[in-house]
């Protein structure tokens, strides 16, 4: 099947790559000419395990192509995916400028029938809005166009995006006609063989499903973080509590890890957007607002632990930092807790020496000129003479470090861990003082 993909970020590129892998003929369009030129040469700028290889294979096979020519992309596919960004605006609502720009291009250039798929996360009602907008533009131009909007939200997780798209848990499809249902079935057939993963519903329900899923996950994180705060103040250990509640199958172990707050490109902005939508609809969103408030506090938690230990004035101090990405296996630093921490440390006069396996280039792009940040080539290199080691991301390679070396290299033997990676008793044997989330200083 011929497919066009608009917006070649994490979602667009991964979708395009797995669609091309199974044999679909995919033409990708983005307004970022530098990115497109790099992709045409097989260079993948973002880090996602296995993605660069897959893109190069499909590029060589001719099933995956890249362009900045919107007209060519509009004319190519029988299905057009809109996968552009929908970042927050100042009032918290989702910015639909990119989505609207693509739909306007479709109205301008398309003559043959088309199924338009909303892949981007968009507020409930956007599908109806696009349907009306395109119909009006086409009518105003004195033409007609046979088209339909489908909502097909994306649930991939950065870091395991390829696996998630090759074997999705579920394929949510909001439709208004039997023709769109049939087209979406044909499109997803290669990903739907083991059992039927496709869930058809109306457009608005599909749009809300995406927000509801992300808000539920964010709620789980803020819930456990609030329990962690309580545990710390009441002298309990949240790690014991986490396992205790996870053993109940109604609760389960997934997504209840305490930490230094959620970040990334989705949870924060999707929460804000749903709260905004609720306000517009005259509905309460008090639970969602509480989830946000807990998270905002939690993102300040590591700095609070630093301040508790070292005092308010951090001038002259240097902190070693492991982990810049908002989670492991990605280079994405959008709304990452590491950024809140670094910026608070700098404001208090401290310097930071940091290491991340994949996000160094992103940190360089964001803070390259800031002399208060020094990026080092290995996790060990950040340690020498630092006042403490701080941990923001649970990369595999941080989980069993050489504690004797850490104790030797740090100026003060202190680890402040935003991901609860270590056993406090073991660290005590190395003479390291260990502060984590919801555990107090357990020894
Ligand atoms: P991204 O910022 O990585 O990529 C968006 C791309 O869209 C950029 O390359 C940008 O240049 C391009 N773009 C913007 N306007 C355009 C236009 N008018 N025409 C063509 N291209 C245009 O974003 P992302 O992380 O891939 O997210 C895309 C959407 O998918 C968002 O709505 C997001 O909420 C949703 N989503 C993201 C994830 C994730 O993990 N990143 C998961 C599920 C859903």
C-alpha cells in the first residue's frame, strides 16, 4: 500500500520504518530540510535502538523515501499519516499548527480519495475539526474530495519503539465508515496476525483513549511518588512498600517505581492538554491537577536532598551527574528531571559534570555554551573530586558500578539517587552515604 507520513520525528520515523519493513511503499515529508537531507543519506539523528539500521535497509530497498515536497507527499499515499508535533502552548492546550498545516496541504493538492490518519496526539474533537476544515477548503476551491479522518493514536514507548510498533498491544482506530475500517485493516494486517489487536470505535473515543492512557500512567507515577514522600517522613522504605502493593494482581508491579518525577515529550504536555480540554468543557480535572502538582514537586526532590545535605549556598561545589535523558534508551531530554536539577544547582552557584550514554549531543545542543556544565566521555570521568554523585536516569550501565572506585574518586562519599538503583547496606560497606527516593537514609 502507498503511504505518506507527515512529520518525521520519533513517531513518524518509527511508523514509516516498520510500515516499509513489511512492504508498504512509504514517502515521508517533513518541513525540516536538514533532517530530510540527512535521512535521504541514511543518517538518523535521533537515538532509538535498531532504528538507523532499519531505515537504511528500507532506503536501499526503495520502500522508504524522504522529501520536503508537500505536494509530492500529498499525492503519493492512499493513506496519509499526520505525525507532526503537538507541543503545549502557553495556556496548556495542544498546538495544532502543524496538524492544520498538513490538512491544508492535503486540501490544496489532493485529487484522489484519501484516508487521513491522526497519529499525533490531538485534543478530542480535532478529527471533526479537520473533516470540516478540509471539506470547506475543497469546496471553496470549487472542487470535491473523497476523504475521511481516522484517529489512530500512537502508543510506542521511546527506547522500545520498534518492538512496540512491530507488535503493538492494541491498535486503536476511531472511524466513521466501513471503507476506513477496511483500509485500516489492510494497512495493519502484517501487525495483526497473532490475534486481533484492532479496536474500532468512534473518533472522539479514540482521541480520548490516548490522553486517558497517558494520564493513567502519569497518575501511577505521582501516586507512588506521594507514597514515597510519606514513607520518608514516616520512617518506612518505599521499596518494600512498592513490592508489597505490586504483589496484588489488581495493582501489579508495572509503572509504580518511585523516582525524581516523570518527564519526556508526552506525559507533561498531554496532562496539560487534557486539563485544558476539561476546563473548556466545564469539567473538573482536580485529580489530573494533583498528578501534575505532585510531579512538579518531585522534580525538585533531588535538589532538595542536595540542599539538605550541603546547605543553600552551593558556590564552589561540583556535582557529578549520571543520566540526562528523561528515561533510558533514548536521547530525548524534553522536560527531563535532569534539566530541573541542573538548572537548580546552577542557580545555587554549583557546577555540574555529566555523563549520559546517548543524550550528550542533546545536552550539548541545549546547554552547549554554558560553562557550568561539563560533559564527560565516561561515567567514571565525572566523579573525580565531585562533592556527590547524583543519578537521574536508570540506564543499565549505571546499575552495578564499581562502588570502591566511586568512594575513592568523590571528594565526599555521597550518592543521591533519583531512581533507587542500589542496596543501601552494600553502599554502607563501601563507606558511601546513600540518599534515595522514599527511603530516608536507611543506615
Ligand atoms: P517530534 O517533535 O520528534 O517530531 C515532529 C516532527 O514534525 C518534526 O520533525 C517537525 O519538523 C515535523 N513537523 C512539524 N510541522 C510540520 C509540518 N507542517 N509538516 C511536516 N512536518 C512537520 O515529535 P514526536 O515525538 O514524533 O511526536 C509526534 C506526535 O506523536 C505528537 O503529537 C506526540 O504527542 C505523539 N506521540 C509521541 C510519542 C513519543 O514517544 N515521542 C508517543 C506517542 C505519541
